[in-house]
């Protein structure tokens, strides 16, 4: 593969946390664990929460349970996949949002990877 891709890392963020900050942070950390291997393979990793959480705070949201979060969290990943990301890495675990990301990627004909080692290296 010649051209690097922006790869959306999709997996559980809010699922199973009860919106407890320490569990949300743990899930974000798990998503971020995939960032370096993607970057090292010559691509640009992206996690929707990296964009959505500052937008949420800017909109006056106090957390992911805030009613405005519904207008920001999933739509952010959707916009990233529609305009910027060329692939998805789907990490294990139940996640409605990650499942939506995969469905949109497949609808757009984008590759969906389930293991880091399946992502082709970029030159």
C-alpha cells in the first residue's frame, strides 16, 4: 500500500460503564492502545472521542450522559467516516456506536479490520 490511511479505531467507549468517569477513561485508554501500532504502520489513527469530547465540552455538555451528547458523539464518528477516514479498526467488545461505524464503513466500501496485524503497511 502506497498511501497512508486515516483509520477510525472503533470499540467500546460508553458501553458497560454506567457513565462512570474511571470506566470511560479505561475504555478510551483501550482504544488508544491501538493508536501507536496504526501510526507505526504508516497510517494516521483516529478515535471519534478525540474530536467529540472537546466539541461536547464546547457545547456546554457535562459528560456523555448529557442530553446534548446524543447530537455530538455518534454524529462525530459518522462525519469522520463520511469525509476523512479510509478504514475502520473494530476492536472487540459490545458497542452500538462501533457497530454503527462498521455498518457505515461497509456501506461506503471502506475496509474494516478486526486485528492490527491485518492492516497493510504504508510505504
